[in-house]
C-alpha cells in the first residue's frame, strides 16, 4: 500500500495574502520597556525622608538609598511579622530589593549610611554576648568532659552492678549536657560575601533569620553557581516565603528550619544581569528574580554638584532610633504576629488587585514579566507592612493611607521590573530578547517580500538559526507564544482532516499584525495608560 497521503488541505489556506488577516486586530503591546518613572520618595515615609537626605548629600538617585533602606527595615523585622489581606492569604513581611547602578555610583556609601544603625546594633549586641557565650562554652566543655569521664567509668566497670551504677551517672551527665540546648553564638544580623550553604548555617544559628546587604553580586553569583558550577537557590527561594527547609549533609548535623527568613538588599551593577550566562536559568526559571523589587534609576553623573547639604544630625538620630526601636520591639519578639488591614486599606488593596488582574491575560502588558507580576500584589502588601512598622513597631494593622502609598508605587515597580527584564533579555534571562529578535526578522522578511503573509514555526527556526538565544525548537516556540500573547501575531489553526482521510496533518501557522511591516514598537508612557492600568 502506498504511503502517499490521500488527503491534503487546500494549499491556499496557509500561503499568500489573506485579506481577513488584516481585520479585527487590537493594538499590540509594545515590547520596548516604558520610560522609568522617578521614585516619589515621600511614599516611603521615614525611609523616603532619610533616603532623600542621602541622595542630596551624595548626589545619587534617591532610589538607591531608598530601596536599600527598605531592606534595612526588613532586616530589623527579622521575619517576626506577617500580613494578611483576607482569610487564607498571608505574606511574610520580608523584602528582597535590588537597585541596579553602574560602577562609581556611590553604592557603598549609600548602603553604609542606611545600614549604619544595624551595624551599630549588631556591634552592641555582640559586646553583650561575650559573657553569655564564654559561660556557655565553659559549661559545655565541663559537661562534655563529665560525659566522657562517665563513659570511661562504664567501660572500666568490673561487673554488671558497677556498670549499672556508672550508666546512671552517664545518663545524668548526658541530661545535663542536653539541658544546655544549642550553643550560644554571637549575634549576626548581616552577612555580605557568603555562600547559600554558609547563609543557611547562620540562619539556623540566629533564630532562623539573616540579612545579606551588599553592593556586590557575589552572593547571587554563589546562589546561581557561577563560581562553583553548583547552583543552590533553595534557601533564598524558601526564606522569602517562610517555607520549611531541611538540609541533610553527609558530614555535619542535619538542619531543620521551620520558617527561615532572609532579607536581601543588593545593589548590583548592570553587568551582573547581562552577564549571567547559563546561571540565568536558575534566577528566571526557578522564580528567584520574581521575588525581587527592582530599581534601575537614571544616573546623576554629569549633573552632580560638589557643594551639598549634609544629612541633618537630627535626621540621622531619628533614623537610628527608628531602626533600633524596630529591633527592640519586633526582632526581639519571641512570637510571630500577623498584621491585618483596616477597612480603607482593604478597599484600596482590593481595587488595585482587581485592576491588575485583567492585565495578566493574553495581550496584557505584563506578559514579558508575568512571573514577577504574579507576585506583585504580595509585594505591595509587604511594602505597606514595612512602612507601617517603621512608623510604629507596635502596630499590627496597616492603615489606609499607608496602603495608598504602597499602591501608588505600582507604576514605578512595574516599569523598573520591565527595565531589568529587558536588560537580562540579551542573555535569555527573559522572553523579551527572543521575541524582539523574531519580530525584527519578520519585519525584514515582510519588508523584502520573502514572506507575503502567513508563516510557520519552521520558517522562523530557519531564519533565526545561529542566533545566541536560539538553542532549540522550544526557544522559538516561546518567542512566538509571547508575540501571540502581546498581540503581534495571530494563530491560524489548520482545517480539520475529513473523517476517514489519511495523511499528515499540517501544523499551525501565524498571521502577522498589520503594524509589523516596518513599524517600530511604540513605547507606552505610564502616564498615558488608562486609569488603573498602571
């Protein structure tokens, strides 16, 4: 029997120009990031006030000290608070922030000023720890020696009766050692250049909380396996959401963390994001980057002035007192306490959520940052809770005006997340780069007549083969799917095979948006979006 198919669809369905393909299109979503709006630091309360003073003194974008300051406040909370907008939805009040700035942008001085209260508090507590740690080490050495001595007596006992007596002494000695509990250690609030494994150990020692505040990217490089070639993002993923974490090691004790907490304030250089290479899969595919609040402000270099107003001593003291008070009330609290929203805050948050939700659909403007955008409502809750606690560490209800401030930051947060996603896309850490490459290829082919209308996935694969982002068929599929979701392409399904007919079923084709022909993607301004869209 011949293998030649006895059915094939009318070839005109997928070739040439189809007049209907030019009808019924919505305006496509631009793939270029919007212009980044400036940060309204007044929305960040005390953090914003201090950040503005640092910005004026150091001549840096206010965004840099502001988001590092929010990480400092998150550190002082230490995971001891959660916030709930409604039943069965709870967010830990902890933040991962990542301002992005080029070398020479005064990242280290800005972090040094904002984090100074934490370093001073850490130093003070470590001084207080000296006596307790020394006594514990002494008591532990004595107890261990007593256990060892009792073990020797059991071994040397001459008869069963003697061994029974010595075993009773051994059991008592072990009970005394066990009663000492975990070894007392010096307080460590902040780590810098550390590995995920070392950070996990410190978290276990420090009441299941730690912060990494740094102006270098070494910690994230270690997480992604850039240096060890062994990615280990688990603790960073789980500590953001307080998920239990167990570590079983061939040597050393097993760690069982019930609700680990990590605060991150990492000021990184753009080159870190564009140079991730293969480690990018860890950050994007595992959802690590979706947990960050990003900021990529415009540099002030070239427009700075030399003579600036120093930070007022009264403001420095107020900042120090605010962070220290949070440590006393929240960090030292042995209980985990849940915050709620007042009626106005609930209404404000609900309105924001309902306006954001439709933007997740196909053709929504959040398609390029969909993983990050899904966590945005939780980020808004966390920001509002942090702002509430820095104003009053004893408060357990987020007021409406604070929630309004947090919601007002949403256009800023989205725009800067898109900027960072765009920066990462050149190394395939987002879908924007491949989608743009396919769009540009289509423009050329439609412009020179190589493609007249509909085209297939295979046409694209052949055309973009060899580009850095295109490693396999799935890469092209992902790019095409994003172009469909953002309204640049339309899927044309093949006709159904007649019943009883054999033959190869043709694959789907795509029709391009009429504006693809030579048109540049329009950059939407946040201010021009419909009310509630941003």
